[in-house]
C-alpha cells in the first residue's frame, strides 16, 4: 500500500490520539468516529498563510461557507505540515463577522462610507493611479550639471504582501516599474 506523507501523519496522529484517550478512559472508537464526522462532508482546498514571508501552506476544510478545519500541508517543502501559532489562526480571517465583504468608499472630506461595486471601484482606482502618475512624473534630473533622463513616478508607492506568490510578485513589480514607480517595498523587509 502506498502511503503519502499526509496519510502517514493522519494515521499516526489518529493512532496516538486514540491510544492517549483510551488511556484516559474515553471509548476510542467513539472518539475516532467523532473526529471523522467533524470534517467528513467538508470540501478541502489548499492555501498559503498570509502572515509572513515564510509562505507556509495549509489545507482548509470548508463546509456551508465556513472554515471547519485547518492543518499544515504535509506536501509543502516549506512547512511540511507544521504551522506556527499565527498560522493556526488564519481561519479567523474567513470566520470573522468584522471582515469587510464589500467595497467601501469615503469621499474626500466626507465622514460616512458608501458601498460601491467592483465595477465602480476598479475604473476609479485606475483613474486615480493614472492621474497621480501624470501629475508627479519626473522625466529628467540635473546630475553634476548634466540633464539625465530618469522617467520616474514619485507620487505613488507600492507595498507587497507575503500572501503573493512568486508569479504574482513578478507581475505586481513589473506593473509598478512599468509605470515608473521607484518606491516599491515588501512587507517582509519592513
Ligand atoms: S504559519 Fe507562521 S511561519 Fe508560516 S507563513 Fe504563517 S506566520 Fe509565517
């Protein structure tokens, strides 16, 4: 029988749990059935922890739109099924009544927020980026008495986060450099 790393960890974890609980007087088969039921109907998917640049992967079990299980991904060469205490709390990003689920906009000088659709928000963000770039673009600079072409935008900064993978970071930084940004930072360096 071929046993994946994940199956091995599951079996050894379940085995250890059953032995420990039976030693405490719990009926082991009942406990094992309860553990299985908890996520049996859930859909499993993988994700990357957003909290730091280590980039640990996790398996998330989702049922009825709620996260009901979370474990480190055994196949990840980075964390090999482990998650630190922050990583173990990432289900709270999803199971959280305080999480914003809609675009909110506060007009300049206003005190109240209004709901907007993504169809309204994305063109408005693009317009602001373009206008700011055009207003703050520097084409040349004097260096040692000579005019040097610099072509940079000094009015926008970009900050990346650890939840972006290599390819997303590549695209995000290409876009930023393409429009002339020089203030480009990443959460992991701050
Ligand atoms: S689980 Fe911990 S170490 Fe891994 S990415 Fe998340 S915060 Fe970083």
